[in-house]
C-alpha cells in the first residue's frame, strides 16, 4: 500500500464517515418523534461501542504496519476525541421532547463519551499487548 494512500486512509477520514452516518440517523428524526428520540438515545451509547473498536481494527488490522505507531496512535486519539464529540453532539441536536425532558439530553453525551474513553484506552492496552507479543515471538 502506498504511503500517500495510508496517510489518506487515516482515522480522520474514518471519523468523517462516522459523522456522515450520524447525520443520516439524526435527519431521520425530523420532525422529532418519541420513538425517534428513544432510538437516538440508544445510538448515543452504541455509537462509541461500535465505532471505536472498528477504528482500531481499521487502523492497525487492515493498514499494513504504519510507519510510526506513535504517530498513528496520536492521530487516532485526536480524531477519535473530535469525531466522537461532534457525532454525539449532532445526535443530541436531533432530540426534542417538547418539554422538560430536554434538559437531560446532555447525559447522552456524557454516557457516550465515558463509554468511548473506556473503550479507547482498552483498545490501546489490547493493541500494545498484541504488538508486544508479536515482537517477542
């Protein structure tokens, strides 16, 4: 795989795609309905549960040995932080209960970000162990 293609096929491009899918789901809830709001609430914690492990798999499973693992991890960390926040806030914008329940909608971001944080650092640990084992064998 060419070096230019590896740089273009990075975590930033992946998170732009995740954001695009998030926008499509958010648009399905216009005008806001009770069932649509509940679906988006579930999507708030499912988004990091699916997208973060997939990002590790794409960056370190499919891309053949990046030139610098440290640089790829830094890019992945920055892209994940920005991409997850932007995607979660886009989901929150699509929820409207038309009453006082709207005040608790920010909790979806908090849950999604905590789940994402735990999964990201769990993924870093797993990736480090796998990398360490491949070097010692």
